[in-house]
């Protein structure tokens, strides 16, 4: 069983047979004004990307690395041309990316781009995300690498083959968690946030991080880990793997025996 770094963004503690839950309040000021950065839609067959949308889009190529695109300036980004809903070539140092289509629902928009190497896992595909504003290039690239290398490229291979386009958006996910001998309980939080639960039979804290694979069907991948220490400590958490579930098709973890059902996927209220 290997350890994994797991980000802490939302905290929910569920205690079966007496469930309590808590959510931190407030939204970072830099994330107000969500509509300022236009959404873009990108298709790139060379990256194995049929189409992906987001305020930012990262196209993945094992040799060339990660091409990050957005329709507004970002730290480290350079003007790449105009997105008109058609094919275009994005030139970055030491590489050209010939994209099948780049567009926006807002019509023609300027495009900024930057290329970054993989540091760990590498592969093909595409990732979109909607977080808008960044204090530095380092913050943006760290977030992108976490999403690409620690989340997308660690998803079960058949899920990435089924849906090579992956997007982290501003959505809420509600999960029902069942364990034999205990009553069911529900955890709800933002997609990509860490939800935590602890049973009465011990101090171990289970950490569940949900990501939406298909919003229309409610298909969600849940990254599961645990800690025997304090929830907010900085040590790596022990990984238990991934569970893929939907409202009609629950997913199961063998040890501990947990069954996860998606109770709902809906827009965030924040």
C-alpha cells in the first residue's frame, strides 16, 4: 500500500450512528468574478482529445509535455493567436501544436499559451479546469501538475479510455457511503475537495476525493486514502485506490468494505 499526497480543501466528518458534518465558510477573494475568463473548447486528436472545455485547458503529449491554454492572460502565458472556432497552430519554445479546433461561446477570443514538462507520470489526453485567478506562475503550474499527474493520469485506465476529456468544474458531489454493520451516511462537498469520515470503532480517518467523469450520468471517480494521525497534519496519507460509482451502479472498496453510491451531482451554490 503506497502513500499519497492528498489535498485538503473541504472538511466533513461523518460519525455513523450519530453523524456530524461541518463545512468551512467563505470563498477566496481571488475567485470572485468567475465569469471574467472566457470558457474555451479545444479538440486535439494528436493528444487523444476529442473535445474539452474550461477556463484553462491542458493538452497532454508524452513527448512534448503539457500545453496550457486560456482565453485571458495568466502568469507564464504568452499570446498564441486568436481562437476562431477552427484549426490553429500554437507555437511554443521547441514545439508546435497543431490543434483541430479552438473556440469559445463568446466568439473570437485571444488565446494565451505555455508549455510545461511532465515531472512524474506522463501520458496523452486533456484536462480542463475552471479556477480563474492565480497569484503566481508557480501556483498555477503546481495546481495543473497535481490535477494532471496525481489525478487524471492516476484514474483507472479504462475510465480514461472511455472519457479522455476530464474537467474539474465548480460542482457539488453528494455520496452515500455504506459499511456492513453501520448505517449509511452521506458526504457532500465540492468536486475535487477532500471529504473525511470516521467510524466509531476507531480513530482512523478515511479521506474521499470525488471527481466527476460524466455529469449527465452522474458517474464519479472517488480517490480514497486514510490517515491514523491528525486530519490536518502534513504527512502523506495512505492510498486505498479509486472507486468509480454512479447513481445506478455503486462502486465498492474491498478493504475496508465500503460501498459508494452517487446521490447527486449539481452546480455549486458558491
